[in-house]
């Protein structure tokens, strides 16, 4: 049963909205059932910019610093909440869901926080690439290894949303 649940969740978080690969939540699950770790993107690496994100050009100077800082803070906040296995599921989900994209919410809603292998953030976040206007990847060190947090925002006025939290054993490279 646990293997079936894990297989059903694989690929649920395929990319940010507009990436052309919508996430799908399993239709038969009624509560948290995941195994340790988290669902990850079907395709590894950052998603390609889409027509909906046509202003996805590299940001430079102060704007880059502001975008990276905001993305890094969103990544750390999300991982810190994701690691809160001390909370009952409903409280954990109420804190986590607002930080996630709609597709990520569909996938991660089946995660039992008790099974998350992280206990906390252990270091400073590091941008993994030049953070773009609307997409970014941030490395967040934890006691269970460095997690790659993939984020997007619909436009520069919007908050960063996490669309995937990738454990160390599922990263490229």
C-alpha cells in the first residue's frame, strides 16, 4: 500500500502553473499517506519559461538581489514548516499550504509530517542558479541533507510559491 501511494504521488508536482505538465492528485486517498521524503518533479531541473511567463528575463543588480533574497526567504520558511513533525497534520497543513503552488498543494496534501525526514534548517540558503524574474531554485541545508526548493511567482509583484521540495537523493548531479 505504501509503495502504491508513493508511486501514485511520483510526478504529481510537475512544474509551475503554465509549464504544460499539470500535477494530478491521487483520487482515492483520503488523508496523509506518504512515505519518507516528498513527491518530486517528473522532469529534473528548472522548468523552461512559458508563454504565460514572457517577462521571464534575467534580473540584474539590486533587483536580482531582491528577487534572490525573497526567493531564499520563501524557500527557508517553507522547508522550516515542512520539517514541523511536532504538529498534528491539520495544523501543519494550515501553515504549509499557503507557501505552495496549487499543484504542490495537490501533491503534498497527502504527506504525513511524521514521515518527513527533516527536523530543521541548518544553514543559509544558496541560490542554485541566477534567480529569474519568476523562477528560481534555492538550496536549503537541513539536518537530512541539502534540499532543492523550486519556486515561481506569477509576476514580480506576487509572492514566491514553492512548486517542489526535492530531497538530496532525487537531485541531478
